[in-house]
C-alpha cells in the first residue's frame, strides 16, 4: 500500500436545499494529478445514459481554473463548467483574423483585477514591475444585480458583470485556442453604505457549448451553492469519521468510505422526517423550516436516532455467530510501518520536477 493516499470526492448538489451529497468517491495516490483526473471523470460521467441527454453543470474552485482542466472539459458537449479564476490572471478577447502567416486568435491582454496599475512579478531571482490593465475598464456585455441579506440582517447588493468571447493563453502543452468562455465577475457591496464587503472581486469562467442557457443570476446562484461542498467535507470528516479509520489494507478503507457515503445519503432521505432535537439551552432558538424543506445534515444527524428507534428492531438485530479462533500461543505480529504525512501540493511539485510528461 502507498505511504499516503488521498480521497477524490465528487458531490451532487440539491439546489432547493443546502445539501451537497457525495456522488462518487475514489482513492487516488499521493502523486496523482487530481486536475486531469477530475476532467477525465467528468468525461466518463457525462457519457453515461442517465446524464447523456441532460445539461450537466459543474462548479469548481481556482485550482481547476487552468488550461489543463478547462481545455479538456471544453470538449464535453453536455457540460457547462463554472470555474473560479485566480485573481490577477491574464485573459484576452478572441479576435480571429486571417493573416499572411498564422491566423490571429488572441486580442489585447486584460487582467482580473479591480484597478489598473503597476504590479510586481517575481521570475526566478528577479523582480519585474509590469503595468496590468484591469478588465473593469472594459465595458461589460451585460450586467445585473442581486440583493441578499445575511443572518444578522445586513442588506447586500451583489453586482454581476459578464464579458463574452474570452480566451486564456495555452500552457503546459494544453491548447486553449478553441476553448472560448464567458467571464463573469461578482462584487459584494453593502446596500446602505455602498462599501465593499470583500476586498477583491470574484471572477469565474463559464465554459461549455450550452453556456448561453444560463443567465448571470443563474450563474451566480449556481456558483454560490458550491460552498455547500465545504460543509459536506467538514461534516464527513467530523461527524462521519471519514478520515479517522486506520488500516493497512486499502480494501478496508474503500469499504469505510462507501459506508460514510451511504450514511450521508441515508441522512438526506431522512431529513424530511426527523424531528428537531436540541439541548434545553438551545430550545429558545430552534430553527424553523418551511413545509417540504429538508433539515441540514447536522440537524438530521441529531434527530436520526429517535427516528430509527421507531423502526421494527428484529431485522436490524445482530446475528448470532461463533467466536473467532484467536491468536495462537507464541504468535507475534509485526509492527506497522508509520509514514510521514505528505501534502498533495508537495507531491505534485515533486512530480513536475522529475519532468514527467503530461497525458
């Protein structure tokens, strides 16, 4: 077994409730390129019968806002990717013109920043100062606004702007010449004061042949629900003990992951039937839910015990079995080998240094 493993998790969001369910889970090696793996997985999933004739929408963070991922997913006809781009990244408009030599594809460069100005870049041991023109100076093709309110009652205005026909420069052998996308920015402001709530804007690339079917408000709503994935990851680790099970056998870990995944779906199905269970000191602020609305994963877990105890016990009672033989006298077991924890970023960096070719 490898000295370190990572869990590849793909979730499926319920847009009417705050649930992001583990749809496909797989163990991958510490040196696996998770960006290329995700692109290949989406290609496999979108070709399945149940997803072949429907529009699939995927939201991803800035780790996937690179040519390696976008160039591969742009070829999937029934997939629209809403991917966050790194702040400060260089983009350009597609200007396809015939010339005497190679046809022109890329237009003028723009940068994903709030304001234009000089920015310092570090290349090897040198620091280079370069003027970067902000995309905010370019008139958007369309814009709108969405109003929201925080739990404490603070009123917000989210300004959404969109630019069509954008391109990203190719890198690492992945061509972006045919992977056009729409650029969308989100700016959160305080409705009363007009001041920024967050220092930086959020930029996302909307990529796919069917991206025109989504308007700016739908793009914002879809991307905002991406953060439910972070809640699911934390819940699986803290409440479902996804990462606490230790064994030297890979098969046992795969079974444990499947158990945690199944338990999450079981809570999802029970979330409409469970009652609210809270401590005495919490009863004054019991959360109210609308009719037909599901309770959160945490609320469902608290009320699941009371619901499951109402079931008939006989089918779930443990079966009688003989005790195991046990260890023979004088038999000794070898001590398990302990490995150091390695972060995934370090593993990918090491692989790149070795000069491994990209697939």
